[in-house]
């Protein structure tokens, strides 16, 4: 399954030290400058999203990142955003709790980033077993079985 953004804002909310802007995005166009690589990306504000830029940027976040009325993260220049943003995927396997909320993400090859502490007791008795699996595909399958038996939903 390809990466699907949940609009949580975790990635963008820490990009304030990475991205700087040249020009005024309220004008509809500006340049995003990556302070680390020097990459410069001309961007345009997406149709209907200019109003998002009326308030100040969120502290520590990418200077373009905003939250909509529902509190979901939104990028006003999503259509032309920098390559680092387009290539970012914060997980390769998403684990959803029985109530539908995010419980964990598998990042990289086998790092399980637990977001819901209720998942720890489910995983704890199986960590040794999982560590002994050599093949990545077999590890993914075993993790899925463990989680699904406990009522979690696994999305790859």
C-alpha cells in the first residue's frame, strides 16, 4: 500500500529549522529554501488555500504549515511543495487500534514506533519471537498476525 498521509502534522511541525521562505507566500508565490541542502523550490499557493496564510506560522513548524478548522495539518502549497516533503513517508506499516486511532507505525525496516501505550502489553510477549525472524517479509507477516489477533488493523 502506498503511503497515505493522515495529516497529523508530525513531519511539518518540526521543519521550521529546515525550511525558510523567500518572498511572501500571501502573494501566491514564494521560494522554499532548505537551510541544510541549499535546495530552492519555487512554490505556488494551491487554489482556495491562500486564506490559510492569514495567520502567523505555528512555532517550530515549517513556515507554510497550518491546521484547518478541524485541526488537521494542511500545506497551502501541496501541489508544488519541495521534494523533501513529497518523498517523506513517516511509516511503511500503519497499525490502527480497535477504535480506529493510530496505535503504532513501523518505520524503516523493523522499528515499531508505538503511539498507544495499550499496544505495549500486546507486543511484549512476542518481541523475542519477532527478533528471531530473519526475512523481512516473514517478520511483517508475523507482526500482522499478532496484531490482528489482538484486534488491531494493519495497513501496509
